[in-house]
C-alpha cells in the first residue's frame, strides 16, 4: 500500500470508532509508531480536525464526516459474499437490516462495480446442513440490542433433554457461532451464575427495561473458561487410523481433544488429550473402529469391548 492509500485508510478508520489507538494503526498497516505519528500530522496539516491524548488515542471532532467513500472491486465482492452468509446464518431481523445496508453500499458503487455485483449475484451460493438451524424471528437481533444497551432479557428456553420450557431472565454478555449453531453467554438469574444458551432452543425472547449489573466481558469470560479447562485432568489417548479413513474424521477429531498426528506409510498416528475417554471418545472411535487401532491407554480397550458387547446385545447379534 502506498502512503496516499494508507493515509486515506487511516482517515476512514478514524471515522469508524470514537477513539483509535496509534498501536492499532501500526498493527493494521504493519508500520512503526513513528510512521503513524507522521501520517497523523499529514492529516492535521490537510485540515482534518483531529485531537489526540497520550495513552488514549486519536479522535475526530464530533460531526466531521467525509463524503461517501468509493469501494474497490474486491470490497464490492466481499460485501456480496457477506450478504450471502448473512442470509443463511442470522435471524430474519438482522438479515433485513443487512439488506438495507447493502442497498446503501450498492448506491455508492461505480457503474462497473454495480454491474459486477449484479452479475455475481446468482454465482455465489451458501448452503447449510439440514441439522443446522439459524435463530428464528428476531432472537439474535434482540440479544445484540440487549448486549449493546446492557439490558436484561426474558426468554422462554427449552434445555436439551427437557420437554417443558422454562422462563429465564439473563444478562447476556456476548454471542458466538460454534459447531454450526449460535450461542449466547449470560448471567442467569434462575441459576445465579453464568450459563450458555443455544439460540435454536429459545422459544421466545423479550427485551426488558431492567439494566444489567456490572458483568465480565465475553473475552474475559472465555479466558477464565480456558484457564479452568487447563486445570482439568486430561488423559492421553493414541490411536492409529488407516489413511483412507483419516480423511473422513478430519472435521470431527478436534471435538475430542486432538493434539497432533504423525503420518506413516499406511496409517496416521493421532494423539488426543481428553477429559473422559471412557464416554464420548470410545463411542466416537467405535464408529470407525474396523479401520483403527487403539495404542494407549490399554485400559480403554476394556471400555471399548464392553461397549461393543452392549451394542451386540441390543442388536441381537
């Protein structure tokens, strides 16, 4: 990126946040802090109303805005791709908001970029597995509003394995997408602790006027959870898997504590660290056990044998 493009990008970034740190600019553009300071001075000399505070960052004077920026060909394609993802992985309300935003983006595209987006519209497709269910209605949108405004939400939630739904009051601190589903972490008034909720199990949701108490952030919560996981006693498991079969378990091996693998002539030796191999890991291994060998621990072979005996009994084999 040349200096002119970089300074323009810095100005756009300054408009995107109330305060921008010099180190964030240095990291994004892979430049030194000295270069950041020089670029900021260039903007000031050009008449851009900037003010900065040591240890805090730089801000634009309230009300200063550039005219609509022109998007590049690559940015236009990125927006279109994001729109296709939003259509499949968010709720109806967020999809409508994003579609509205896309009309505004398309309005400032140059003629050639408009033609490009229109031609690519039917050439990009995002599909989902049938087991995947995105949040319905306005669940995700309501959660994001609650997080932004620090409000309590009331929801009717059907937990896994329960036929009846329960009313919960929670203080959501964040949302995330994992294992093909959306989740929220929040402080649950019913359980008096933080809980994780899967959004496709939410029956109904309501934003209340009740303010949240001071809670931890999602980032801090995840750091605490990772430290808790690190303190758990994990058991080492090593298996040998035929190369032909190894291709089919690449997607799921990480769910069971995959650590590393060694590729040999006819097989791949995989190492796992798992909390309770006698439960989920053994059942997973049984799915492709005819093309795998359990190396260690040997005690797990006994668990596998018992599982296979129960299966044989159930199947009347």
